[in-house]
């Protein structure tokens, strides 16, 4: 063969390698496909044929080297050129915040920004390139000495065998298997009649440590990189720059990193991914947080075990145990009765949860779950708490089997079972709507005033079985709300906070919230005075007290009767008991009555400067006075604000005493 021919063949080989490598990069690193796998295979076959025929042109970095085939005796140990560190793990928001506190002790007034990356759940590996060619791949080992697994790593298409630049560089990354490839792998195992792989997390490690390199080639692994040591070049200013440089060199860098300006952004990033990590086609078990500026990283340095400038914030573990406090029955929109387990609140996968639906009575039977049982819970779809099993050994003595209730727990109507259905229903068609209405009134502005709890949300909570009456609101946890449609972490948090805040409530507003027919704000104020005179307690409803209601001046006989019936109803007494247990704190007006205010009627007009009108009126009521909107013969004081209206004219006519804001403030002092 002439020299000229040989040069042509060499050129063809080099062009083929370049083309194959280009399409590999598009497909395996950038997730783009321009030519089909079939066409690419065809190019690889041509290259293989030429290399077989002209072995003098074979190079270490040829794409044909990716197919595996060599069977090794053992893995050779290698000393890492750069020590491979492990990161400190944290599992809670609090420990993330504490980490920053420790950083600030060293960095003092420097402002710290961070970079957050996903923590890929795979195998840590080290890749060494000489003059741009991949020459040595190592496992992490003990951080100082690893194993040479170059041949297996070469089978991973995401790892470039040649770099764009002719450089010496060491790169760190994580080898993993995609969920979709894991499933394919198990299908093949099944077809071959072999054992299925139980844990995808161990596959990457197991595969990379296979002595038969053919196996690695079959198990399509993947690889993200995130760190490098490039001795011939200055250290980049930031971690972010480092990632960008890696990407430009042709490495596969995970795209979900985020620059966080402060630790709160870091916490949000962590929460976000703790909730949605299941949407990815690979497993992650947390996030990696690094101080972004390299100058600060250098100042922070290392402890004996780990770098100070980086930390792994893991997602909380997937299974937890807790105990069943109660099993309640909820009535949904369709009247369907759903059993719900009320649990001791437990932190799982980033949130606290306190309830788990048991779906139906077959599920109760299957689990044989009872009140007092210790259970193992998981999160289905990563957000919905689910009782997986019970730990029978820990069952207390004398527990009872849970049976279908005879009557509806909400309205006491009969319970019916529809034919061919496993579910039970309340016979009362209005059951759900009536209860929803009660709760909506309970949380409304004039009652508990819980902001963010609109009608739709109340109905949803009721329909999903998270609450059965208003008292259940007070034990809701953030994690109970997050699984609901259209509920973000922040919204759930805001609502839980608003509920918590509403627990302290003046007695008259509490009485309004109960929704006794005919008892609005005015009558509630009258009732309040009456109850205080009798010595109020939320669970104290003796006949002696109740019978006195009809003697309250200003409350008509019909309404008095409604009130009496309400407080004699066992179901209502139970509800009040639940509110007491939920920690409702009822604020009584100050008992020391102000003689200038007590029994007097106040009317307000015009804008006030130093006190909000609502506050002023509340104060009057607390001190035993009354509020009216209209000037009348019974008005004792008209309080004048800026630009008083027609009330002022009327007051002058009726010769009613007028006072300005300063005088008013003196009176109520
Ligand atoms: Zn019912």
C-alpha cells in the first residue's frame, strides 16, 4: 500500500472518531440527537473494521475502546493525586443555618453567597486526563487510595475520552444509572429469569467494580462532573465559574445548580428539591452547598475530616415510625366515609405530617391498624403520607378492632353501603355541605379570622378528610397540606401559621364562631358579659349556667332557646372539648372595669391619628363599654377624629358630649 493510501485511511479514521465523538457529545452530554443510533452504530462499525485492519492507527481514546470486553484479574490500587474528601451531612434546616453561623465566625463580615447543586446518588469517581486524553479513572476508595477502574469508566458515553484542549486535568464526578435504564435493566433480568436488582443506588457501584468490562458496557451508566484540579491554570474565582469551565471542556454538568445569594435561598432550594426530586430521571439524595467565592473557601479550609466550605444537605429519610392517636371517620363531598389515621406528628421527607388516609375499611382490615399502634409510614409519590405497615410487637394491651360506624360521625344519619362498592356513605345528602358551611363561618373575619383559609380550601380540606370539623384545623401540619393540589410549601406554611395565630381569641368572637342561630357579634358581646359573671370556662356548661341564659337582657326568648339547645347538645360539648384540647386560648376582657367607660355607649366619627378605630372600639368593649354606629339618645360619647361627618352635627343637636382623640385616650388609660 502506498504511503498516500495510508495517509488517506488515517485521515478517514480520524474523521470518523471526531464525528462519532461529536454525536456522542450531543446525545449523551447535551441530550440532543441529530443522527439515529443506527447510523451512529454504522459509523462505529466502519471505524472498528479499519482499526482491526490497520492496528497501527489504534489510539487509547478511540470510541471503539468504549465497548468493553477485557476481563481483569483484579483492580489495581492507585493513590489519588488529590485527596478525595467526604462532605459533612446535615438533615435539617436548623443545621444548615448553624453551618452558616460557623462560617461567619471565621469569615466575620464577608458576605457569603452559595452555589447549590443536586447531590447525585451514585458512585464518586475521579478522572485523570493527560494532554487531553483520558488515561486513568479511579474509585474514591478511602479518599487517599482508590482502584483503577479506567476500562469500565470508558464504557460510559457521557465521559469524554478526549478533551477539546490538550491539557492535564483531574476531574471529580458521580457515576449513576438513570431510572429509565434501571427499569430496562430489570426487564432484561426478568426475561433472562435472573434476580431483579432491588436497589438502583448500588448498581453504579456494583457495575464499576465488575472485572468483566463487558458488563459495564451493557449497563448504560451515566456521569455528571462537578469539580476539577487543573494545575497549569489559575484557580477560578468562584465555584460557578468552575462548573462553566467544566461544561466548556465537554463534560456533562448537571444543569440544576443555582446561585444562592444567602442561606435562606439555600434553604428554599433544599425544600424545593426535597419536594420535587422525584420528577428527575435519576436519583438524588440531597443537595450539595458550597461557598461560591474561592477566596473564602481557602480561608475556611478543612477540618480533619471534611471541607468547611461545603456541606451535603440530605433529604430526610424515607420511612419513619409514629403512633396512631386516633382513627376518625370523615365525610367527603359525595357522602363517602373515609377513615383517617390521626398520628403523632412526625417529620418525614422535609415536612411534618399528622394524618394519613386509610382510604376505606378494606385497608383497615388489611393493615389491622388500631388506636395506639406504632406504624411505619412512608410518602407515596414522595409527598402523600401513607401507612405502610404496623409493628404488632409494640401494640398496647386491650386494643379494639376498628369497625364501620353505625351512624355518620358528622350528622348522625344512617350509614349505607352501595351495591358492589367497597365504600360506605352517609345517607344525608346535605351532610358535607352543612359541615363545610359551619367551618367556613368559623374561620371567617368576624369569628376566628384565619387569613388564607378561603371557602374552596375549607371544602378541599373537608373533602380530602384532613378535617372533620373546625377543631381539627388546629392540629394541621405543613406536611398535611403540601400534597393538596395547588399547594406550595410557602402557602402551606402561611396557613399553618395563620391558624396558630388565631388560637388566641376574645371570648365574644369565640362565641360568634360557634355559629349558634341568631348569635352574631352583638349578642355575642352580651353573652360574653353573662358568661364572665358566671366564671367562664370553655368546658364548663352546667345547667345552672345554661338556664340563666334566658334572663340576659337584650337577648330574645327564641335566641336564648337556641343557645340553650346548643350548649346542651352532646356533640357540641364534644366539639368544645376538642377546641380546648387544641389549645384555644380565650381572652377575657379586663375584669377591672373603667367607671368612665363601663356601661357607656361610644360612637366614633372621622379618622383617628394615634389609634386604629378597630383597636379603639375593642378597648371600649374590654373596659365594659358599648359601641354604636349611630348617634342616639343613649349615646354617651361621640369621639371626634379628623374631618368628622354628619354624626357631629347630630350630636350637637342632641347635646351629646363630644371628646377628641386625646381626651378619649385619657379616658381609656
Ligand atoms: Zn352525615
